């Protein structure tokens, strides 16, 4: 995984936990908190970077964050309580917005959340965001063949939304022949060996940073187009953090995807360039490490 030295790691004093803060100069940091016996700092850095690129792709001056709580089951509740207590001042100030990820429930982070940011945890909005991106890339979805690889609420919601659009939806493997494959899973779960078997024309992420850098190089050489997760998953971020825009978040995702999709296998690179161009308007230097595992 590419390094991300620009990400500042704050180690908490009260418990074995940390927060990864991406970029200097941002007034608001948004991302995910996860709990497990061991959360890798490097993974948190890349999740934070993906959110930064999401905001930048849509011209929003904000940055990503990602938190990890290292705790075994018997110490879980105490670790969560200590984490929330130490982080709460940043959350109350509106500087840090975190949603619950793996190992955590929404109620665990209740003291850190505010009603106006509820969209950050909206699985259906994530699904509709990704489906709108696919529609912008493929055109009308009626009659298109779509495979969903992965499980969970977002995958389930995407299957319903795709069916409502008239697509033929199947749950299957990454090597299925289809117009598009929607992928949901842990960051970096698609490596270059797995990517070599992908037969779909388009890859549409339902979860952050599913491909490694080598996997992206593999599918690009094969002529497979990979829509960037930092675009397909952006609607909840826009709904929560960019109320100044008059355009509905899902439609904004559709518009940006429509602009990059004609570049086919280079669409991810074009989107990254758009994000970096905006980052250059308020950062003296670009962060090192693009959001690929």
C-alpha cells in the first residue's frame, strides 16, 4: 500500500486508539471509526485519504479522518467509552465527524454525532450514489447485466435500486461476465491476481478503496474501467457537509461521473487529477499517496 506521510496520527492518551487526520489547514475532518483487536494505522491513513479526494472532487474544502480503537471483546465497552470521552471536544466543536464502521454500532458513537450529519451513516444513500454513478457511465441501466460481489446493507440496497432501474442483477463472483460489477468489501480486498480475472466492463465500488494499486494497473491494462470510490460513494459526504450547493448530492455524483466516464480505463486517473487540481488551490503541496491500497 502506498505511504501517506502527510496524514497526522494522533495517539489517544486514555486508551489504545488513534485518529488519522489528513492534510493541514482543514477546518473539518470527516470519516469512519473502527474497532478490532488490532486496527492498522496504514489502512486508516488510506481511508482518510479517500475522503479527502471525495471532497476535493466536488470542490469542498474539507479533509478525511479515520479512527481506530484497538480492543479485545472483554475490554470493548471501556475502550469505546474512553475513546468517546477523549474525542468528544473535537466532535462538539464540529471539527471531527465520525461514523461507526466495523466493530462499532451507531449508538457507540452517539455522543460524537449530530442530527444534521445523519446522512454519513445512510446506507441507502451510499447505494443510490453508486447506482447513479453507474448510470452516468453505462447509460440507462434497463437491460444491463450487473453482478454484485460482497454483502451488507449497502450491497442489499444497491441490488434493489439496480432492479428498480431495470438491470438484471445477480450475486456472483468477480470473474462473472457482466456490463458492471459492484464491489463491496474490506479495503484492498481486490489484489492484482484477483483483478486479472475480472470480465465486467466497469467496476463500481460500494465500499472505500477496494482495489490495490497493482489491481488498478491490471484492470486498466485489460481495458476495464474502474470508477473511483471517492466519486461513487460521495453523496453522503456532500449531503452532510456541503449544504451550500443547490444540486442534490446524488445528482452531483452523476454529473462528475458523466465527466470522467468517457475516459474509460483512465477515468480513475482523470478523477484523481480533478481532486488534486482543487487541493492545489488550498494546499501548498499535494499529499503523498493517492487513495489506492
